[in-house]
C-alpha cells in the first residue's frame, strides 16, 4: 500500500509539471522564451523524466502512462 501512496504522489507531481510545460510551450509559441524561461523549461523536462522513471516500476503495466 505504501507504493500506492508513493505512486499517487509521483503522478500528482507529473501532472503538475506537465501542466506547467504546456503553459510554457504555449507562451513560447506566441512570444518566445527568455533565457531563464528556457532553462526552467529544461529543468522541468529533466524532472519529468526522473519522475516517470520512478513511477514506472510502481505501475501494474510498467508503461510510461501514469
């Protein structure tokens, strides 16, 4: 059961970061990114990748879909 709680926390973090990435991409489409925005976007992408690797073994199918 502890893995269910951990998985839920990871999935919540993934969803939040995905929302932030979507917003960031939309902003870039219409106005471009500053250097700081690009760095932040890249850091979120790295964090998403890490979270997906962590959640993968906690899923029943082992897929990347949280």
